[in-house]
C-alpha cells in the first residue's frame, strides 16, 4: 500500500472518532449524570434520521436534540427506564436497537427472514422452471414418426441414409 493511502486512512479514522466524541463535550458530567451511564443509554437508542447509527454516533440535528433531551431528563433524576419509556411513547419501539418481541414488532424481527425466504423460494422456482423447459432432442425414430403423423416428407438428413 502507498504511504499516502495509509496516512489518509489514519486521518479519516481519527476524524470519525473525534466527531463521535465531540457530541458529548457540551454536557457537564460532574453533576448527577454519569458519563458512562449516559453513553450506555444513547448507544442503545437508534437515530431516527440515520436509522443505522446510534444516537451517540449520529451527527443528525434530531439526534443532537434527543441527546440533549436525554441528558436533561437524566439530570432531573429520571432513571434509564423512564427515559426509554418516554422515547418509546414518543417514537415507538423503532427507537430501540433491540425492540421487544411483541405483535407490533414481529415485522422488525421476522421481516428480513421472511423476505429472504421468499427470495430463496422465487429463485428455486425460477431455476426449477428453466430445468423443465430445456428442449429435448428427438431420436431419429421419433422424428420419423412425427413426420409420418404430420404428413411431411423425410428431411434431407433422413434421405441421406
């Protein structure tokens, strides 16, 4: 690998980790809110804009607002469960990276497996149909019989015998 590529990669890694931690610098963790507890909580919650990032890693404006709101709720003495319940009531179970297994979240848990199974079944059917539709070659006797039934003259291949 080229040294310039390695330097660029190292710079990008440092910048990405710096931006993830820059979100927490504006909060004062010397009071009742422990930084470790706060981080653990926002890592469990999904950014509603990015959807594949936690609230801690997201740079979306909504994620910043939610981090601030969570910090304020924790500073007021609310437990992690109370904060999570509030967010679920407001945004639904989708806000959790591991939503509970209940009828309203069956699609979240089993949807990918169902889609994968349907795609596999469709692929199987497609391959199976192609194997059935392969043309078969008639033997010379069968071709002669077909020609006789259809009232055709023998083909040039058959005349050469």
